[in-house]
C-alpha cells in the first residue's frame, strides 16, 4: 500500500507532463523525427502512386517494395557510423551531428535524382534512384536513433518517443499527401506529368533542409563527446570491430533472443502488407489523387498526431507487454475498414473513416514498438548498433514479406487482401503471448518516465 501511494505521488501533474514536450532536447528530437519520416514514402508509397498513374504493371509495383532493402541491412554499416567520424563535418559539429548533416546532404541529392527518373522509360533506373534514397534515409535513421538515445534523459524518453513518432508520421504525410498536392499544383501550372512529378520531388528534397538546420542548431550529446574521447585511444578498425561484435554478442546471449527477434520482424507486418498497396488500391477503385491527398493531409494528419500522443499516454499508463497487446490488436483490426471500402467502392465518407483508423492505430502501434526496441537496447556501449539491427529486422517485414502484396491482391481481390492483412497480425500476437508467459518483459530494464 505504501509503495503504491508513493509511486502515485511521484507521478508528474499534467502541467509537468506537458512541459517536458517543450524542452529543447525533446523539440530537437521532434524535428529530427520529421526528417526521418520524410524520405520513406518517396521511395515507397508516393513512388508507387506515380508508377500506378503511368500504367506500370501491378506486379512490378508490388516488387518495388524490395527497394527498401537498405532499411533491412543497415545494421551492416551501423558500426561504421557508430565508430568513425565524418571528415571536416564531425570536427566542426561533433560525431553525431556531423553524420546527420552528411547523410541529409546525400539524401537531398538522391531525392532529386529519383525525381528526374521516368517510371515508364526505365524501371531499373527508377529502382536505382529509389535504392539511393532508401540507403541515405536508412543511414540517417541510424544516426538519429543514436542521437535520440544519447541526448534524452530517462525522464524525457516517453515525451521524446511520442514526439518522434508523431513528427515521423507528419514527415510521411508531407511526402505522401503533400507531395501529391504539389504535383497536382505543378500540373495546373502547365507542366507535363513527368515534369510535375520531378518538380514535386525537388520540393521534397528542399524539405530536407529542416533536418539540416535542426542538426546544426542541436547540441552534441555529452555521451557522444565522452565516446569521442575514448575513440581517440583506439584505431578506426578496432573501434568498428568492437562496436559490431559487442552489439551482436550482447544481444544474442539473452534468453529467448530469437523469439524476441521474430516478434520484432512480425509486429508491424500487418501494417506493412496493407501499406504496400493502399495507394494503388485507392486509385484503382476510382478515387482521384487529390481526393486521397486531401483526406490524408486533413483528418489523416490529425489522427496521426492524436494516435502518437495517445500511444505515449498508454506507454506511461500500462506495462510494456499490455501496451504492445493494445497497439498490435488495434493496428491489425484497422485493415478491416479497407476491406469494406472495397465493397462500398467510391465512398468518401468511408475512406475518411478507414484512413483515420489506419493512421490512429498505426501511430499507437509504432509508439509501443519504439518503446520495446528502446527497452531491448540496454547496453549504452552498443545502443546505436543494436537499435539499427532491431529496426533493420523490423524493416524485413515491410521490405521482403510485403513484396508479394501485389500478387496477393491480384489473386484474391481487394476485399480478401485486406482481410489477409488483418490476419497477418496474428503471428506476432502469438509470439507476444509466449514472451509474456515466459517472463521476457521482466528481464527488460524499464525506463523511468
């Protein structure tokens, strides 16, 4: 009784809980979350809508999920990012910020190049451009995750996590709905379809400047400075080797490590499978590009923001395992709304509801997932590399398992496709149940909120 009362009395009031979101370090993470979310759709759903409009075969569109490979294998070069410095930039800005600005500059160039490619002319060249964007984006993710973990105090982690996820989703919305509106605007000015898409991608490249400005204005984390001093005593090869071997061995020696890794791969699979074909689905059943964009940018944005902060509240209010159950079941069930959309056809009201449900539940699930990944990274010496490994495994479902989404949709039709997407969430729930009854979550060191 006493300990419970003391715990409750230590919980911050609503003013203090809100004030943490305005702390400079949390605001920096907020803007970096936007920078991380911006490029994903440019080599994914937005690109697929462009390809769908110009008549690229549905099966080819589905296979383009494979260009997300860099998100899956980014752990291979994470030790390099963790251990080495970028010439000039790291000396001027510090280890983490130097890498941030470097990857963001590469990202701008890659986005412009992809926008200049023509999906009708050469699918191979488009794939190369998309791979370049995905590689630069995946490397930026490595650095942002390391920066976030290094810079935030433990009592700022929940706020930072919710802010990051909400801003990440805003970045994705800007590069989906925002990009579609911009492309339509350029077409209205008289540009050809290809010219409008190229100009739209150029505008998206300019949006990366938000991340660059944030990186320059941020303060290098104290942990990063301490690591930089330690690195001075070791050779570059020794630093990379120790970061790689230490991160893998530390994680794989845990009890039920492979069950946990399988759960990481499958938890967001239900989202990934549906997300790979949502854009083409909406276009094919008769909605215009602007109708789709208007819903995503309006109520979809609001649902994402509310879902992100609702996820932060749930993460603070319930144990991690319960939070994962809530997020996992909600994000799977949301796919049923799109299944009914295939039945009713061109119904704006129902599409609005379906997108609200998808954005809201996906944001909640993502917050829970980020909380779980952060809890798994317990060793501060290997946080960046371990986190890169875990997020790369999570991308496996989005990249490889969802690459056959086009074939499934073509074989089953849209109604059954989205039902299958909902059922795809069940394997992760079985693994969650197994981890829970075996005491896995009791072994994780909880973060103080």
